[in-house]
C-alpha cells in the first residue's frame, strides 16, 4: 500500500501534487496509478491543509463526481 509523502503519515494518498517552480504553481491532480518520486502523493488531510508558498497559486485539477450527476472539473 502506498502512503502519504508526509513524514510519519501512514494514511493512504488521494491526490498527486506537483510543484511548478517556474510558474510558481502548486498543481493538485488525481492520484497517479504509479508513484513518481518527483511528485508528492498526499492524503486527504495533508491536501486540505496545504498552503502554497507566498506568491504561489494552487491549481486543483481533480475531478469531483457528485452522485447522480456527471463529473465536474474544478
């Protein structure tokens, strides 16, 4: 089982996070099928509590599905 990339966190990851330094963007995407050591796989708690560095923006590109509704991009 994969675990969250945060030290001492044994929770299962739900999203893959990439840091785009040139654009000053934190990009949150769907959890990739395989771990990429250049990206961060984070659990729900760590994704929700994450704050970007000063001057950076967060792009959450995950797809949220609502029961009985088509999937929506956020």
